[in-house]
C-alpha cells in the first residue's frame, strides 16, 4: 500500500471512531434524561437515597439475619468492626 492509501484509510477509521463515540454520548445523554441508565453509579446512588426502606422496620417482621442492625441490635452489629477493638 502506498502512503496516500494508508493515510486515507487511517483518516477514515478515525472519522468512523469519532462518529461512533459521538453517537454513544448522545445515547447516554438520552438515557440519563429518560432515567433508563439504571446501572450507572449516579442512578444507583439516587435510588439508594430515595429508598426509605433503610430507615424503617422490615415489612414482614424479623429477617432472621444475625448480623442485621434492626433485628439483632447487639453491640457488635451496631459498632463498626474497626471500633470493636477499642470497646
């Protein structure tokens, strides 16, 4: 292949890549506006903040988990593990 052919092929690949990335960014922005990108870190944190389950009791009573802060409020469940050694 000549230098001219290689350069034009390289430019074509570059242009296709730029176009593909621009299309992806538009798609991500559309998902963000529609609230459809549920696997993103932003969406997970938003869901976690808006979910009131964390501050209430279990709906069906005790869950049976011995490490649950709500169902088994022992000292070792309420204190962070790094602080247990000091207690």
